[in-house]
């Protein structure tokens, strides 16, 4: 990542490490505001990514980093020989559960439905893994523990009965939300909030504004596809800028 | 897959300067690398708060915040020392402070290594980080 950044700097990129808090996409030059400072550009590429969805529990926030995690590849290492719960039923939940069996003694996948949404091959791999068991039709009502995770309190969605599952770690893998709130009033987004882009293109509903990476991709969401679409956006922005030049000079 | 930090040039950690991570030499102009054996003396000998970034080579979000920390370090170096600790190579300190998620940032006040003054978990943007670190960089 550092190398990409250094290369971009070498080719003249200026970096402003800050969160944009307002945009104006009505017409070029488009405006981006950071803490009251205004930046204007003839083209704009949006690549704000997606954020892992959380359960929304107070206890989850309190125990984040004390056994609650949203990143198995980052944190699996800390749970060697421990019992874990993974919440979710899609590909990423199943992938995380499978990955975590490298460290954990037992991984319980907690899913609110009675079957996985994950692809067949991923699901079959999980079913065949002796370290993974399943709690179907169950949602997490609370994470129990003081200073560290001791259990998750589950509610059976069919019977409404509560039960505690003793675990030392909880990995939340219930999906991602695109970071598109800033743009939703000004760009076409789909029902889930992903910025809509043209076929085989990163163009958005506003000419000169392009979107790349996870903020416009609910299908692949991989580093390489994000980087690939980033390259597409750069080329498309370059073409757009070149096409604007004659009018700008008039 | 686990990747050995030593397999990569130090420039991956911010800055082009040669720096030997395991020996605790500066990772960049503004950031020092700590180890299990240098941690205590660094914290107890500090004359300003020290922010320790617990990270590992296989942690994507850790890489995302690296340039942010580099900027914060270069802009606030007079008030806050920023340090990095590789949890793969230095498991003892990470265990002692119950670090179970990375990136975790612990801020220690000078001399107070028994207990961190602030714990921040997960990758955050610069604005949010600065807000949560306000009392140390004010
Ligand atoms: C746990 C985990 C493991 C993964 N493992 C893999 C893997 O093994 N292989 C793989 O190919 N992919 C993997 N991925 C997916 C990959 O990380 C993403 O697809 C990729 O990072 C998306 O890139 P992006 O640039 O679209 O978004 P991101 O990498 O999310 O970057 C978005 C950036 O925009 C910034 N931002 C957001 N809002 C604003 C704002 N308002 N102003 C300024 N900046 C803002 C954010 O701070 C962030 O830096 C993984 C993802 C996760 C969460």
C-alpha cells in the first residue's frame, strides 16, 4: 500500500488525508469539502469503499477489541485454542469460520435462517469441517462479558427462547454497507446504497463523476477488482478531461 | 498466510529510511519501532505520551492506517510520540495488554506503563483519530 502511494506521489498526486464531509456534484468543477476547506475538480473519482455491518449492540461496542472482531484475518491469530462464534450465513461468514478453525478449538456459526446463503462449495466445506458447528434460526441479543467476551446470548427466532453460548470471541460477518451516504442525494444508488455505474464502466449518473471499488460493487468486493475498477476510473476520467479541453479553451 | 515482516523492505511501513524493525530503530523519521524488550524502557523513559500501534504484516486495516499515523506523527511529533509494535514478533507485550484485535492503538502517559490512558480499536480516518486523541495532541 505504501508503495502504491509513493508511486502516485511520484506522478504528481497530492494527498489530503481527511474525511470529505460534503460534495457538490451539480456541475463541473465538482466540489469536495473537508472541514470547511473546499476542493474543486473537473472530474471526480469516488472510492470510499464499504464498512462492515455491526450488530448494533451496546455490549458489542464495549467489547470491540476485547473479543469482538469484524476481521478474522486480522484477529484470528489472537484466538489460538479458544472457542469462537461467527455471526452470519453468507460467503464471508463461512470463509471467516473456516479460516478461524486454524486457530480456534471450535467455531459455532450463528445464523438467523435455517440454511446458509453462502455458495454451495463454501457451505459444503464448512459442513464437512469437524471444528465448525451451526446454530440455526438464532440471533445474537447480547454479548456477555466484562472486559472480555464470555458468551453470546442467543435468541431462537422460532421459539423466542434465550440461551448463552460460551465463547471467548465473536466475529461479526453480517455484510457490508457501501460508504455512499455523502453522495446519495446527488448520484443514482441502488436499494442497498451502492452507487450505480454504467455497463463495463465506472461512469455514474453524473458525467465526469466516476465510482470505483467496493462503493459501487456488491458482487466481487475484492482488492484486485477494486484496484482494477480504480484503473478503469482513472482512464475514463482522463478521457473525460481530454474531451472537455476544447470547450474549456474557448 | 503469515508473511515475515523481514521479507519486505522497511519502506512498506512508511518512509524510505532504512530501519531495522527488530532492533527498535526508527521506522520512519517520526515513528519508532518497539519490541518486547524495549517496550518498558521506552514508555517509562518518555517525556510525552506515547501512542503504540499494535500491527502485523497480514493485517490489511493496519496498512490502511499506517499513512495516517505517519502524518499524525509528523504533525504532532512535539506532543505525541508514535511507536509501532509488531505483534507477530513481539507477542508478550500484546498479551500483557490483552490486545485481541489489530490495529489497536494504546496511548501511554509518561511513566505510566502499567495501564494505557486510551485504547482505540480498528482502522479509523484521520479526522476521527485526531478527535479521539485530542487531549494528547492539543
Ligand atoms: C476482513 C477483510 C478481508 C479481506 N480480504 C481480502 C482478500 O484476502 N483478498 C481480496 O482481494 N480482498 C479482500 N478484502 C476486500 C478488499 O479489502 C476490498 O475489496 C478493497 O479494500 C476495496 O477497496 P476500495 O478502495 O473500494 O475501498 P477501501 O479499501 O475500503 O477504501 C476506502 C477508503 O475510503 C476512505 N473513505 C471513506 N469515506 C470517506 C470520506 N467521506 N472521505 C475521505 N475518505 C473516505 C476510507 O477511510 C478508506 O480509506 C477483504 C476485506 C475485508 C474487510
